[in-house]
């Protein structure tokens, strides 16, 4: 696993969404600060047209191997793609928000220079976030598997036909229910699809799975947080017009009647760079406008 200290940073890799209008200026800022500190910068090939000056462009796998730190520009989707790029290389990842909400990319663009300066001075720490692993079993055999930092989601097919699902926790069943699908997420992913589907916000340091039904046809079927040691399984008794499994919104595979999806906390982690002012609840206040009170206009 790669160490992340100021003295160990010799190469910064840049990963990002080339469609973001601010990407050119963001890359130029990082290159200027890094090169002044004697640190090399490389970029993905997709970012080469936005790098302004000659710079080394590499594919995703090589970026993870050659970089001591990867800086990702974009929204949370970009961060999730970067996490897939890193795989098991353990390269620390810093997210710069060029999107809208951005729970994973928690550094706003106007703090980019300060963040890169702190990075180069070694004024940061690394937190490890667990991933969830999912495997699809068809007629008793495993057909494919996925890993996700946020969530693994089962959704109904193109026509609005409810899925007939059953959730099993260890040897117990939560019973069968009809609904549009199921989200199984890490606590890191609690602010993603889970939140939109009515699941709870959970601090990412809390371990376990969040199991959140999507539009269940029963008010008794509610989101639940279970320990990561528990075996979780979803059985599809009927899929109507079809079902699809997606991992972090990055990979998708169709599911059929009788298929089972098993879930486990993966042994590998994603390593995120954080700073002294990084705070989960500060981010929630900023993103979700907690505590924002609209004052009534005074009467003249």
C-alpha cells in the first residue's frame, strides 16, 4: 500500500470529467503549484486536450500505478470512477468538486489552491473507506461480481413492473415484498441513492450495510442498518419485465427470475485524503443547508 506523506509525493495524477467547464483552470492551478514544489504531474489521456502545455498522458491503470496521489476533478460520479480506476493499488484520492452536491468531492473549487498547498506540505491525513462486494448467483453458480464504494442497486426493468424480492440476513428472512428495487450501500454511500430513497444519513466511520427498499408496496418495509459481519442475500422471486443490478452507477448487468445477489464488505478499501478542516457534519450543513433559516421580511 502506498504511503502518503509530503516527502513521498513525487507524482500527482490528475483524473477528471473533461466536460466540466472549469477543468482547464483547475489543471493549470495544480500543475503550477506542484511544479513549483518539484512534483511531477501526469494526467489521464482524456484530460490531455485540457492540460494547455505538454504533459504526460496515461491510461487509467498506469495512472494508479505511477501516481503517489490522484486528484479527481468533477462530482461524485467522477470520484466513483476514480475509485474503480485505483482498484487495489491503494493510491490515495483527493476529490475537488466541480459538480453540484459532491459528498465525496468535498473540496470546493475555490479552496483548490489551499488544498493542494496543504497536500504538498504534508498537512493532511488519510482515511480508509470500506467497499461493498456483490456477487450474482444464477442456478446455484456465481456468474459475476462487483465492488462499490457507495452502493449496489437492483432496479426494475424498463417497464414499471414491481419486483418480488426476499431479503435474508444470516439465517433469518425479512420476508418477501414488492417494490421498485433495493439499495445495499456502505455508510459512505448513505448520502447517495440511499438518501434519495428515504434512507438515513449515517456517519461514514460507522461500519455495516444500509439496506434500503426502493418504493416498497408496504409501509412496514423500512430501511435498516445491519453489522458488516452479517450475511446479506437478495432473492428475486419475480422480475416482471426484468431487473438490473448496478454498482456505483458504473457497471450494470441484467437479472432474471430466481437470481440471488449476495453481499459482503470487501477486504480492500478506498483511501481518501482529508484535511484538518474536513468534517462530515460541516459538509452536511453546506450540502443540505442544515440550519439555514429564511428570515421573514420586517414590516415597515
